C-alpha cells in the first residue's frame, strides 16, 4: 500500500521479477478491499497515506473480522517512536525508506515463506 | 538644529515619524509572512522531490542487481553512477527539508539513551571508503569514561556525519582527520564534548561565523567548486542548539580545522 504510482510501479517491477504476485492499493479503503477479496501473504504498508495513517488498515481489517496478513511498515522516519507505534499496531517489522532493492527482495522472500 | 521649534512643526514631525514606524511595522509583518510561506513551500516540495527520486533509485537498483538480466561491467558501473547521483540528490533534498523545518521551528527531538562510541563508529564506517580513497588517516578516540547520553540519536549522528564529511572533503590526500569525544564539566552538569578535526586547508578567522550561515560557502581557491546545499553547518548548529549545546570552530588558513560541539549529558527535557 503506497500512494505514489512511481514508487508503486518500481516496487511492483522489483517484486514481480523476483517471483511474486503483486497487487497495489493507494489508500486504506482500497487496501481493505484488496485484503477482503483475496488474503495476501504479505502487506507492505507505507504508513503515510492520503486518507490517514496507514496503520489504521490493521484496525479496519480487525473491525471487519478479516484475518491480519503479515504486515511490514515502510516509513521515511527512522526513529524509535515510529517503530514502536508500528510494532504495537501489529506490524512484524518496520523498514526505513528508501529501502535498497536487494534487501527488500531478500526480506520479502523471508516473510513470504 | 534649533530645538525651540514651533509646536505645530514638532507635531508634524512626530506624525511623520509615527507614520514611518507604522509602515516599517507593516513591512516587517509582510516579510515575515513571506518567509513563512517560503519555508512551508520548501517543506512541501521536499516530499514531491523525494518520491520520484526514490522510485528512480529503485529502478536503477533493479537494473544493477541483474534482476532484469545480467549487465556488463561497464553497464553496471553506469547504473551505479545513477544510484550514487540519486542518493546524493536525496541527501540534499533531505537537508533542505531539515533546514526548512528548523527555520520554521518545527524540528523536535526524539530522545533515547545510546552509546556515543557506537554512533561514532557507525558514522566512521560510513566514511571509510572515502577516507581510504583519499589516503587519509582517520583516528577515532572516545574516552572510556563517556557514559551513554540521552539525546536524539539520528540528529546527533547527522551532526557528526556533517562535520566528518567536511573534514574529509577539505583535507588533501595523505592528511589526517579525527573524532575525539570526552566528558567535560559544565555549569549545568556534565556535557559531552566532541571534536572533529582535520589537517586540511583551514578556514580564515574572519570566515568562522560565515561558515555556519545558510547558503554561505567559503571558497579559498577560485578554481575549487564545492558541491552541496551550503546548509550543512547551519543545520548542524540548529541541531546542536536544539539539544542545549554549543558548536564552534578553531582554525586558521593552511593549519587545518577543529570543530567542537557539546551536548549536555541529558540533552532532552
């Protein structure tokens, strides 16, 4: 979930070329819809989104009784408070942007396993 | 001047002065408003600049890592150059954003307790390859009695990184740069004193204040062009002062430079 089409396209290319099926959502609403229609193995969540804090996705899913997928937060802020907030909301990991392509591929491979 | 003027003339003069004062106040208010607008613009534009940059770097990394097919050595070098350029741009944009936030009083400290030597080592490691490339000697010395400090780790690292980067940049090959950290006594309690020094080209005393001012760059040689935003030291000073510390410099032309900054041991309230 990421609101910039440029970044979404780059990540989609990266992840599809390394063997994953990718769906993209540009808002919490769209993301909820995507998770409801077909449960993803992994959600990469950009926490700064136009319709509010991306972390609310996890609350929204819980409120609708949708099982929480493995979720990794992506943020531009490298500070312990943001990290804590993401982990407390239910993310398994917090990545600080920009994430080097190599590392992202490696870690996605770990999480999807 | 004849002070015994007609009261009406004095009245007129007083009126004129008050009018001028009112106009000056309006001008100040307008300038402040414009300045605030500019700062906000800088903060907004930074996000718009960083997003496409990040996407470009990701694409370049995809190419470099052979994900879309193996590259020749030359091709890989070229793509790596794109990545390096992109990262440099990202850094400059980040600096502009930090500067704008600092100018608007929007910077806040996120304080944690951390080990000074750990951060010093991290920052040094990041600069290792450049140090090696220039054939410089980098000495790091964190006194054993320096305890963990409570401060904004990211901002502390940023200041250190900026000073060390400058030291490396302005020191010709074969020279020395160093980072020394000590605990010193102060009236508000103990403080961390960090010195980042070099045996480089030095800065003339008349420029010591100038180097901390935004956009100012001291060019000691007509042929030398310095890249960068000219904001590094301005930001460093802002970040140090946010912690209640001080930053200053000792240097003479041709005799190297030593930048000092203090962080009160508990730099956050």
